[in-house]
C-alpha cells in the first residue's frame, strides 16, 4: 500500500512515498523557488526514482495547513487534480500535527510553531501517549509573548517559528524551553504521508470537493477586499 505525500505549507517543499513498511523516498528543497515551479517536477522525480507510478498509489496525503496561503493552495490543488484523475482517496493532514510527528515519543509536550507574520505564530500543543500523538491545545494564531501564559512546564518547540522567535521564547520560558534539532523543524512530506496512510486505512478521508486549506487566520487579501467594499 503506497501513499504519495505532499507538503507545501512553508518555503520548504517536499514530496514522499511511504508504504506500511516505511519511507520509500522523500525529496525536499528549502530554497527560494515557488512551489508552482517545482512541485509536479518533484512528484515526477520521486516516482521515476522509485520505479512507481501514480496508478500504484493507494491514495494521496497533503498538508492542509496552517501555513503559507499560496503554498497550501498549490499543494491542495495538485492533490485534488491527482485524486480526481485517479479516483483515489485524499487524507488532509494538519501541518502542526505533522511537525509534532517529527519528534516521536517525546517525553515532554511538543509545541510546533509556524510564522503567521505580524509577530504571531500558528501553534498547538501535543503530547505522546505511548506512540499515539494527542492534541492538548487546539490550533490557533497568537502573539509569541502570549505563549508563556498559555503553556506550563517544560515544552519542546519545533517548526520555523521556533527558529525565528528562539530568543524571545528563551526569554519567556527560560529553562522550560527545549528546542528540536534542526532536521525536525522542517515540515516533512514523509510525516504527512505516514499520518495520511493511517487515516486512509481507518476510513478517514476527504472528498476532493470538500478539501480546503486550514488557514486559521483569514488571508490578508480577503480582509483588504472587505475593507474596500465597506468603505465605498
């Protein structure tokens, strides 16, 4: 059973193929090239290198957000097209969950952070109950300064936000702040695919027509458009 995973929630784009036996292949690129320029070429490369075809996939898994509005739309549109063309299921995986998945069986709660601009982060808090990842605090957008009021005890921070705001987090949390290794701070298509494989096996899949990004905060363009309409 093969699953193709796509992750485009941040500047780092990645594509992976996983099976029940493990990760077959993953290709990641963390450079200033838009996802629209590289995504399908990356899908083609991963399939070619593994000797697999789209027809061999049991389904598709995609990072559904939060994250970059443009990046999420590109990844989701691509997966929608693949699913509609092949009549195969989609698993919509939350980006913050996939980031926490990079730190298996962590001893402390895991707090993934993504940069939400305006000195805010997209965040949630998870903990491991054995091998199961449990959501403690739901996804939200908040100022970095509010984190210390919301989170108690030693916590592992991960994601790009933990790098951008590390000094502020250290000042707020002191010795309570633990930081994931650099390799674990990047969203991973392999994690998205692995979570998606379990979701599809369990019947938790999304219809392509119903698949939309999880923005948490409304896009600035939408807010600006409403302001212009109101001011007329």
